[in-house]
């Protein structure tokens, strides 16, 4: 993809997320079963994002420990798990297809752009990239034993708070709240007659 599109994708990824959330909520046809099954994606996704945010020191050090020893992009992987969990909750193949297109057009160029930045900023990035896959996690940790400019620390609650990752938890709870309202109130199911 072109450098121009990559710049655009980086700028619009967050606003597009909000636009997609509105589309998602309007198109959703949740059921009790779809909501329960969706938790298999959303709960691990939120947990992975929280865990990863407590390790990463953006633009300061190359983080290779914690979830970064398994995948180079645990935050994006967590976002994908959350999003596809919500697609299951929506009980809609169109939502899943739209998500796949959105991630391909927006997040893939963003990831590649961030990798190019990290290669320039950290000389050890290429070695790290050889050991750790871009997205699908490896089964064993590839934590580096070299601490020369590499973050070898553990989880930090202060980093979690700094990155405001609790917003993912609050957003997930809010979306489930709307889905439950849509299921039990707006669809007037027998569980909550009006």
C-alpha cells in the first residue's frame, strides 16, 4: 500500500473505530447465546490489551518481555479479539466481514508503518522481529536476554494507568450494556416483557 494511504490509515483508525461501533450497534441482532459466545473473544482481548499496556514504554525502549515475547503486536491482537468477539455478539456475518476489511485496510498499513519506525529507532528491532511473529503469537516466550536498550521489566500498573487502557474495559462494558438493552428492551423478548 502507498505511503499516502498509510498516513491516512494511521489518522483515521480511531475515528473509524467509533463510526464502526455505531454501525455495529445499529446492525447488531444479539441473542443470549451470541452474547455468551462473544465473551470467548472479548474477555481475552481486553485482558491482553491490559497486560500489554503494562509493559510497553512507547518510543523509549523496545519492549520484548511479557506479551511482547510472544507477538510483536499484542495490543492490535487484543483489539482484533475484542472486535471479532463483538461480531459474534452482533450475530452478523456482515459485521465480521466489515471488520476483516477494516483491519486489512486500516490496521495492516498502520502496523507496517510502526514497524518501519521501530526499525529506524531501535537497532535491535530486526533481530527481535526474526524471533517474534508480527501478530499470531508463538507458543514459547522469545524474551531477550540482552538488556542493551531493551525493556526487560515486568508488568507496571503505572504504565497501565498512563496508557488509560481501562477505557477498553469501560468501552466493552458499555457496548455490552447497549447490546443487552437491544436484546431485552428494544426487541421486547419474553425475558423482559413491556
